[in-house]
C-alpha cells in the first residue's frame, strides 16, 4: 500500500512539472514619462518600459476605459496610442499597463479647446472644383458650409449663413462627374501659396458670408474625415466660430457638369470651318496639371498677334506621356489626340472635352475669335468630340482639327504657325 501511495505521489509531481506556464517573469519598469500632456489637437503617444528579467513570457496589456484614447500597439518594450482631438473642456485619463501581477500607470492630460462664441451645424455642403493653376502645387476646391443650398458662388439666398473656404489638396478631381472634398487637415495660409493642406487666407478667397455681407477670417483649421468636416475659425474682430458638418463629402450643388448653367455654350447654327496659315503658337508646359500621371502642354493658336489678337483663337490642352520628355522638347506634342468626355484608361495623347468652369473660364479645347484683343463669346464653341492631329512643319507645327461643338455643328479646319512663346508653368 505504501508503494502504491508513493507511486501516486511521484506521478502527481511529474504531471505538475510538465504543465506549461505563461506567468510573467520579472518586474516591469516605466522608462518614459508618467504624466503625458497633449494639446487639444491630440496626437500619437508613446510609452516605453523595461523588464528586470527578459523572457519570452514578458507580455503586457494596456488598459484604458475612455473612448478618446485608442489604437494601442505593443511592440519591443513600447506602446503607442492615439489621442483624439478635443473640442470640449480639458480632460484626463489613466492608461494602466498590466504585466502579470505587476503594473504601472500613466496619466494622460489633454488641453481643452477654446470655447467658441458661436457653434454652427451646417446642413449643406456646396462648392466647386477649380483645379490646379500654373502658380500652385495643390488642387483647388471651394468648400461652402451653410444652412441652405448654395445655387452659385456669386450669389447667396435670403437667410443663408455660409462659411466659405478655398482649400488646396494633393488630390485631383479633374474629369470627375462629381466632386468630393478631400480628406485631410487644412490650415490658414496668408501667403496664398496654393500648397496642399492649406486654406487660402486672402479675404476674397475664404470668408464668412450672410446677406449682410462678408467677414474675413484671421485664423482657421479644417479637419476633413470620411463623413464630416470640422472647422474652427476666428473672424476679423476676434469672434470664434466652431462649425460642424456631418454627411457625404460630395458637393450637392453645382459641379463642372453644369457648364456654368449654360448649355449649349455654342450659339452656332451651322458648321465651323477655318484654314489658317502663318499663325502664331504660344506653348506653355504645365507638368502634371490634372493629376493624371501625364504632362500637359497648354497651346494657344492665334491667327494674328499684332497690334492686337485678332481672328481665329484656339486653345488646347495636349496631354502627353512623361516618358516622352519635358519642357525642353516641344516635339513631343506631335501625334494624334482623341477628345474624351469620359475618363480614359490611358490619358497619353488625349485632349479633354472643352467646358466652361463655374467662373466661365474656357478650359481644355475651344474654338474662339478675337476682335482687337477681346474674346467674342458669341463666337465661342467647345470641342466635344473627334480628334486633333499635330504635325511638325517647316517653320513650326500644323494642327488638323476634326471635331464638333456642343450644338451639333462640325468644327473642321487646319492651323499652321510658328512658336511665338514658350514657357515653363509647371510649378514643380
């Protein structure tokens, strides 16, 4: 009987010794600050620590019960986490780092936001996409947050309240049927540099508007997420406004598809033909002007330049591959260009259909006439289909145009001329 008991006792010991253990080994020690301060803007925090005894079982668990501290990542004796922006009063929380029976705590302190004089919830998002300019590196969007639909940027309805911002992003919306405000953070830029991530601070570009007039901003920060726009602005005079919009980021108002509410633009009732020789060509290299991954040559074809612009006046955006060359090689424009209305799979050697921007600027591909240096809009017609062929000639280039306007008339002709101006407007 004693032998049996001894055997059972040894068996129990052997089973106990073979059981695996995940118990934490060694105490944990905080090596970063025990109190961490964050501004109201929030940010990323980092906690570091060491173990008195390093083993593979040294696992830690961060514990925090507030919803504004999230995204804990544990790796290599380090914990990172995100602190959300604070739009209310100052606040604090504790992060407990558990290691077996041992632990330590880190206190998080976050500043409160300035209490605004006015809280405004926008129910409408309007605006338009202006695109890129020869002097900017960013793509320009007009954002209008208001309590009513905005029929056009030049007007405001009775009783409407609008916060208007001209922002610049590195995201292009060229050739899209609808436009969305790009996600990102935008801050005030009083130099009007047009850099991505900025709000144009000029008083005529970003301002608070009611039927009584406009008030410029002295400061503004805009945060755009996938489903909201949050802006804190300070008006001239010191009044602070907190503006929130929640919903789709697509503009609900006018977009480039409206052609400035004029359709058709062309007033022609018959086909347009022309044959120009001895004309003048202005060539402007604009780099990746539309965010397509291709370069753009903006071409102006002018029948007469002295003493004023007169006669046939044609503008074309020639989109060419970057691999073909840059500003120093104008011969890369030689080729045949289909005119597209829908976004193509490949933009190389294409021309966008002509359109009017919301401020009535002619874009991409147009037939016009000049009289004593002035454009005659009654003779304007956008190219909406067909193609343009560019050939090298003895003294310059020859353009063969086979297109149609937006009123169903053919636009057919040739233009031959010499290069009279050649410039780099790429701003890259």
